[in-house]
């Protein structure tokens, strides 16, 4: 099996989340669920990275801000492959 660009992006987001929050990456990696597709494994529940400097974001903020960052990252990966 291979990782899709989406799965690679999700792993990079997990690493970024761990570094930004100065937390252990293991629980984040353990929580990821994968689905096998013709393009490789995809992550069904990619991690959300809190990009705000104050506290946690609401789910709506996560979807708009972090979701947009994640989608842009995946688009860039797809453009370079």
C-alpha cells in the first residue's frame, strides 16, 4: 500500500500540530483512520491545526481556516506530482 497525497498532507498536519502545540504526536497518529483507494491510502479524519494565537477554535473556525490551509496544502502536493 502507498499513501496518497492527501494522507501525506494529513501526516504533515499531524506533525505541524504536534510542533505548534508542543505535544506528543503519537496520540494524533493513533487516532488517524485510513481508507484504501485506487490512489493510495487516504485519511478519513485529518488533524486540525489551531492557527489562532489564542486558545482553541470553534469547529466552524477549524473548518474555514484550517480546512482551507489543509486543502491548499493538498492542492500544492497534487500540482507537484
